[in-house]
C-alpha cells in the first residue's frame, strides 16, 4: 500500500529537497530547502547543506562562528506562517478550529472558496487524504498561482485530491453531494444559494470572516435562506506562557483576533428550521425589519 501524498517527506533522515527549519539559541527560526553543494549563511557564520543531508531530524549543526542551530523539519503551522503570501494566510489556530468544528474527515468531499495563499488548503488536504476531494475556488489568478506553489512545495508535488479553479464560486460551482463547504471571503452571503444546492443533508457550512458587520450579515442571511439550522459563531485567541523556574506567568503578547468562525448544518430538502426560542433583545432589529424573527422570537 502506497504512502499518503507527502508522508515520506515528514520522516526519516534529511534528503535533498527537504524543507529544514533551524532554531538559533534565541529561539529564532530560519527555513530553507536542502541542496547538495550549497551553504547556509547567517550573520553568525555558515555551514554546508551537506552536513545535514543524510543526518537524522533533530540534529545540531554549528556554523563557522561556532553557533549551534537545531535542525528540524517545519511543522505545517510553521510552514504556513513562513510561506510566500499573496493574500493573508488562515492562522493555524483558526485552521485547527475549522478542521475540528467543520468535522473534516478522511475521504470528505470539500469545497473551499477564497484560497488566498494556500494555508487552509494545505490543512484540508492533509485531513481529507488522497481519497477525498478538495475543490478550491479563487477569484484572483495571481493568488491562485501563489497558493498552488505553496501547496505543491509542502506536499512535494501536485496533490491528487486537489482541484483549483480560478473564478467566482457562485458562477462556477458544479460540484454536487459535497460534505463540507468552507467560505473564506468578503461576502459569503452571496454564495449561500449555490452552496446550499451542493451540500448533502447534514453537511456543514463553515464561514471565516474578519469583521462584526460581515459576521452579522452572514448569520442573518443563513437564517433567511431557511435551509440551515441555527448558526453558531465564535472566535479564538491564544496566549502563551513564560515558564522559567518559579517565574510562571502569561506572555505580554498574544495572538488575538484574526477572524470569526461560524458553522451551520444543511437541513433535509423541504424541512423548515425550528423556530428559535431565544428572545432577541428589544431593538436588536430595526422597526422596518421583516426577516426571520421579525415578531421578536415569539413565533406569533
């Protein structure tokens, strides 16, 4: 049985073409690709790539300036934060939430809109495996080319489960029986009708938006279209901790707001979503509002 795409690049001794992440004594990272006969240069000296080729991962190399560097393969979170960018990348903390709460499983059929620099595409492809399907849509050709290069660099070539289309999702979507749809775009509400037709009953829609106004409009549009259950929205933040002997305290800096995530599940055809029993705050909707919950959540 053949190994999954990219698996061979994640284990064993370092080989020509492998990505290497060096960590210096101050914890700073340097990433490069191993090439026979080349040298790695820093302001602390240099060393030949050949010293690492054939060496086990986790080796330590010393530069001509006698500075030690720890050599490891970059993890996917490290890789996406250092990859060439067209658009902003989906941060690992958000990609992890998407994989978990959109329930991305091996063999899943996934549609993604807004491929950006290929960060989320890489996470999704690794999760669905070679037997899954990821169809990514990107409006801008220049972003699509950057994403393609980043994904193929990580997996060592084209991934058999990936199809990348340049164009608007709502104009080009032809996929059917899709398990999951991930929308990372400015106006996800424009695609709701198209993706609702592509999703299987019980399928998950996951949207990633940056602002509260985008979040509010997306949620209300999901409610209005009437074929999804009540959406759930959240954001995540990460705060590292400094641990040195008895000095245990939170770091002064943290990864704060990057974006909002929301998920909703596709209902069976012809089924109306149950009425929300939570009563909205008075004034939450304007006087001229006639959409869902226009009666204030009373059901009358």
